[in-house]
C-alpha cells in the first residue's frame, strides 16, 4: 500500500490540536474534497466512532465511511476510510513545548489504495501522478491545520 506523510510544528498544546482533530465536523475544513460529514455511529469520539463523508474527487461523487480505530489522546488518532479509495489516516502528535510557548509536532501519515477494478489502472506513471496528488492533499491538510492555529510554522512533506 503506498504511503505519504507530512509533518508540521503547530504552536498549540497537543491536547488542543487532538481535540480539534477528534471533532468529525472539522474533517471538511482539513480535507475540502469532502463537503459534509455526518455521524453514523452512537459514539462521536473514541475507537469505533464512525462518520460518513460526502464529497468529490476529480469531479466524481464520493461517499466514504471513516471509522476511528486508534484513540490515544493527545498523541495518536487513526482512522480507516472505506469507499472508492481505501485509506488509513494516522495523526501523530508529539508535544515539544517550552515553558513559555506550547508547540506540537504533528505528523499525518496516509496509507491508501484504490478500491475495485479501477485500481488496476494506477500503475507506472499514473501511479506516480496519483501518489503526488495524494501527497499534495496530505500537505494541504497540514497547512489548513496550521491555519487553525495561526502562530504555527514549518510544514514538511515526504513519502
């Protein structure tokens, strides 16, 4: 399964960032390809919570079930998304605070594969282009997260 990752230092306590990430209503703010998020489980937060995400990818309608599989506040939040693209999204938060300025190193790791028959189309150069696009979306999610905590700096990407 291909993997992309992005890292940024965010000028906020890990607990505050984790709380923001754990709120399913913020998913469209970080991933604008989704236009709505709707709770479909009894649990809103913690392992087992599930939301339905609706949006578009390359103009094609997309509906995804996103289920939290790891819940370790304020250090790790992981979810599995199932739909046209299968993915595992892991948010890792490492507090790096000094006494005068809270800071957290945030890493987003995305493992993904294209589901169904279309998955066979993504080979060679097409796969590299698709991987670059997923990397760009991952980088963008971190930039948008930084924008929610304005004093943040220093986004990095890499696969």
